[in-house]
């Protein structure tokens, strides 16, 4: 048998890399919807390698076989881009990573890379851990990071328990997130990064991202943004100069609710005080090749393709659901049993003007319906019921269309009471800090017609009138074996 030699494979990889770069440049010229639909899966790839399959195939295989020992050696020493083993990489994962990298950089001339993970929490860990290593010259030197106090409940736990309590890494909390001096006062030479969730879940807090990015870079540290609630359809922090974006892909991106997934998307050549050229040159690629290879938090190929399928319609869904949410927020704002509605899209929201500066429906100017840039504010909102925790629970318990679940981003409307669910672990004081009172219901509006969601809210709120409505609680009236077994379980 004739040996090809490692150089042969390196040259072949170089040629295919050049072709791929050219393809990406072509894709970058397309509109957002086209990128979301096609991503990095080219017609050439479909015809030459995938039986003409028009949809990206699910490669469930654990590993890739090599032609000979030279190709294997080149692959496993990362001299050529192959996928080796599905804990590290896999073609189906790669399709998802490719489309997210393109969407997060849409509209700007920035080069980005992505690593997909098994969950949003794994994405956050992937994004922050490489910056939280001890100082090699003085391992006992204290380490800190500066992050908004209002973050997702799981993030709060990861920061407060896993980092602070277990690893003695201080989380310096920004409470007045729109006071740039407060951010700055918390930074010192041991601060490894700035982190913010914007808009936050569930509080929808919002800060002036450009100013905070500028501050981070002034101190030589990266800005990490959890952009789950906005999605790239409304906000693309990397195009504004942020270094790393985290997505809980489980949420609006994968609206069908078929799987948990996460992603870290980074721009090339990030700013950091960590002395590691590879980490800075291509953070997501570094995470894929090293820490995540060793720790193993990566996504399964099946979940990657399920997420990919939902992402194709992201822009139009976010538009529609944002419009419905505004309609529903306006209805609730007028309701006699409602104390307060928190939705960035309402003019009455204290952060409305700031949010309007940042949250734009991508490509609205090319949409025949609009023809101009339009603001959209997503489908997360919350409202506070008059009468405290009991009243809120009475209303919540009466929903017959809106599902009671700790979920977000679904095609179906879902509500939760954060104080007894997502934010239950962190205690009263932390909930106060996060502005999550007991009478707050978080509602994430689905793609139903808003009139039907308003009807459900209306009948549920009427419980506080003390009078019955015409809608009988239908939960167990479906008949048959399933309702019987449900009754037995209850
Ligand atoms: C849900 C969520 C996460 C965590 O994502 P998982 O996929 O559930 O692990 C992180 N950040 C925000 C804003 C979230 O809503």
C-alpha cells in the first residue's frame, strides 16, 4: 500500500479549509433568514458527501474512521480539522456551531467561532472557567469577577456556590447596573472578566452594553454576555465589541422544547489578562480542543440537529411572539388586579428607552411588511398580582391554556412563579437583590393567537373577583385511561 504521508493530509485539509472559508464569505453576504435556514451546510456537501440530503444529517456515530495511520496522527494532533470522537466534535454539532457563529456575527465584519454544549449552564461554565485559573506566579492570590446581581437562578447558583463557596473566587455583584462607576469601582487587578445578563431572566434588567464593554477593555479584560433572552434576532453583542456570548440554546432558539442545549460564541482575538495565546486567538476553538475535550460537557448530535431545525425560523418567530407579548402586556397593565407589569416593550418601563437603543428586529428594513428598522422586545415578561403570594398562586393555579412550568422560550405559552421555582434556592435576601417578589408571575408568550392567551389570563384573574367564570376547569375532563391514571396519581 502506498503511504500518503501526513503532509498529504495537511495539504488536503488546507484546500478544503480554503474552500470552506470562501463558502463562509459567501454566506456572510446573505440575509439573516437565509443564514438561519442554510447555515454552513452547502449544496456541495449535500451532493458530494450526504446522498443529496437537503437537511443536515444526524451523525450519531461516536467516532470517525481514518484512511491510514498518517491521517489518524494528523487528526488527533489537531493538524487537520476532523472530528475524531463525538465528545470533542461531530459533523451534526458542527452544523449547529457554524450557524450560531454566523448569526451572532451577522451585520458586522467580525470573525466568530462557536462551541455547543449540553446545556446553557455548561456553556456558562465553558465561558468563565478558563479565566478563573490561579495566578501561576502566586497561586494563593485572590481572584474575582464582576457580574450583574440579576442573573438566571442557575447562574446565580453556579456563581455563588460552585465558584464562591467551593473555589473561593469572589463574585462582585453589580446592583445598580446602569451606574458605570459602580462597575468600575468593583474592578481591580485580580478581576478576570465582566459578565452580564441582558435582558435578565426574569427581571429584564438592561444596561448600556457599549459602555460596559468599553470599561472591560480599558481594564484589559473580556466582556461576557448571556444573550439568551434577546437571541441573535434582536441583539448581537459580539458585533458591538463584546468578547464572548453565552446562549442557553434550550430556550427561544430551540423553541419546540425537545432538548437542552447551550453554546458559547466568541470573537477572534479577545482581550484577557490570562497569558495563553491560543485561548485569546480563538476562545471557542480553544475550549473545544482542550478544556471541553477533557471535561466532556458537549452536546449530543441529536440535540444539535433538533436545535438547528428550530433556529431556521428564529427571526419571524421572535417578531411574532414579541408583538403578541406587547399586546398581552398592554392588556395586563390595564387590569385591576395587576400591581405592575414588567415588559421592556412598554413605554412605562424605566428601561424602555435604553432597551430601544439595543433591541432591533434584525433585517426589518428588508422586510416588505416594515421597510424600516423596528424595535422588538422578545417574549419574556412578568407581572405582579395585587394581594401578594396567595393571590398570585390562585391566579397561576387557574390557567388552563398557559402551562405551569419552569421553562422559557417555548412555542407554547408557559408561566412560572420564580420565587418558588427558578429562584427558590437562593433565599429571601438574594431574591430581593434580584427583584423577584413572591407575587411575581413570569410569563413567556408562545405563538398562539394573543386573544386566546388574554382569555386565559382573564378567566384566571377573575378568581380574585370572587366570582366563577364560564370556563370550567377542564384539566381532567378529557376522559379515557389517561385522565383516570392522572386522577390516581393525584
Ligand atoms: C435557562 C437559562 C440558562 C441556563 O440554560 P440551560 O440550558 O437550562 O442550562 C442560562 N441563562 C439564561 C438567561 C437562561 O434563561
